[in-house]
């Protein structure tokens, strides 16, 4: 049994830091494998139905994009945008589920890399603005959708929801800057991104607000 001098509590298990204040623990009265507070149980997935639904929606989206492009011809190749967007979403979802122990960090890295590459290639191709008009807002929306789907499939804990709450707020602020500084010529993707961010943030507050508040109270010792 270890002891936290800051919280004045005993902590079971083989932890090095206190789960409440994250300060270093001191002393061990005994050392035994039975000292583990909880057995290590791997994360389980109940996402077979969810995956099938997402796959079905993806196929329908591709079909609708081709029909829409055929009925309403445009200089924008919407099927290509939809296909690349869905491929990115699936690759991100697979990568996130494989890196399930640090999902927010994985998503942040993916968003950062995709955004940076899109800006770089947009700049190298005589800057048409497609990176900030389309790619970055759509990437942020996909990231928020992946976070929501992953949280539902993997039944993540309150701590993960706190991180998602912060990330949703951050993702919603970025397109607001594009609009305020008048950097974009097509405003709809940015508005969509801000809207999705507000919806997801409100959903987290409404459905997980009490748990998040309790978690903050435990961490801040309120």
C-alpha cells in the first residue's frame, strides 16, 4: 500500500503517482501481486453493428455524390471529395482504434499532419485556398465524428470525455478564425465545422456534464 502525502490517502496498486493529484507516492507497507487495485482487463468492443452502419452510410454517401454530380454538373468533382474524405475517416478510425490507449493524442497528430500537408500543397500549387476552404474544416469535422464514434464503441471513461470536450472546443475555434479574418471564399464548410463542434460540445456537457464536474472536483480537491 502506497501513501500520498498531499491527499493523505493510501493508494493500492503499483502506481508511482497519485490518481487524484498526480504527485509522487511514497512508501510501501508490503509488496504483493494481490496489491493491484483492479485486474488488467483489455478493452472490449461492441462496435460490430456500429461499424456496419458506418460502412452502409459510407456506401450510400458515395452513391449519392455520384448521382448529385450527374444531375447537377459542377466544376467541383464532389465524388472525389467524398471518396477521399471517407477513406481518410476509415484510416483514421482504424488508426485510433489500434492506438486506443492514447486516442486524443493520435487524433490531434492526424489533424495536425493533414492540415499542415494541405496548406503546404495548396501553397505549392499557387494557393487556391482549397486547404482552408475545404480540407481543414472537413478534417476537423471528421476528427470530431471519429472521436464520438470511438467513444461510443469503446465505452471510454470520464477522463477521455474531458479531453474530447477540450478538443471539440479547440476544433470549433479554428474555422472561426478563418471567417473573422476573411481568409476563405467558401464559408459553408467552416460553418459546418463550428456547428458540429457546438453540437458535440453541448452533447458532452448535457450527457456527461455531471461526471466531468465530479472528475474536476476530484482533481482540484474541491
